[in-house]
C-alpha cells in the first residue's frame, strides 16, 4: 500500500516549462515549507479535491489571481461541493468548460501564458457525465505558475525497485490497487488481500 503520489501531467505542448508542477507535488512542497515562487497569477487544472486544495492553498500563499481550469461545468466536478463553494468564497476564479491546449513559455523557459480551448458538453460518456467536446474557440490567460491536478497514480518504480514484481504471494492494496480512492475503499482492498492470503 504505497499510495498514489505521482501527479498526472496536463498532456499538452509546453508542460515541461518552469513553473508547471503536479498538484500532489505542489501540496507536498507546501507541507514541507519549501520555497515556492507562485507569482501573481496561478492556474490550477482539474476538478477534484486535490485541485480545490491547490486552489485554496495558492490563495493563502498570496497569489493575486487564482484560476481553476476544468473541462466540464461545476455540476460535473468530482470535488466535494463544500470544497468548491469554499474555493469560490476564497476568491478562486472558475474557468469552466475550458481545457489547456498549450503552455506558452517566456524567453527563460518559464510559463507565462496558457492557451485554453473552449469546450461544450456533448453526450454522456462511460462515467455518466456529459463528455466535453472542443468548440473550436480558444483564448489565452496570463499565468506565472501552473498546477496540474487532474489525477494521481501509484509510483510503479517503487515496486520494481524492490523486486516485488518477481515475487509470489505479494498483495497490493490501497490506491495501488484501486487507483486514487477513499480510505474506506482502500481498507476494503486490504481486507480482500487478507481473505485471499488465508
């Protein structure tokens, strides 16, 4: 049970720019009191609880403008509604129905803008939520720091470094088995492993 500590990137050109970081990595730096130079305009991509945590943390760290970029509407966000409402109360600017298309760098290789494609909601997908589709329109926002909080995954290198992939009777539990999930679901996967081992 090693958790899900690897952030998923935004998957667009320019995401290797300085000032682009994963949501979990950003929050880890904050907890460890590491220096973070946010600048004045911070954009957070994603609609889950990690994204809301990152938004609210950026506000508290002194960013003057904090944008939340999400490809669906607020109603489709997986974050708890209380998290969304509290982010709004703290001044987060929601850019719903937008998706990062490209990260624009300055001459030093640092993020300076994000090109956003405007999305529309189409037919429901496998999750039951209406699928976002590209409307063909784009616009840019200035950005001094970009946080990608669209998902996390387990660090598979940990298991391979320990040689566990070659061992028999090794049980994987928690986020490593279920993907990022709730504590209850992770505990259930541990019980399942115990039942299998007996």
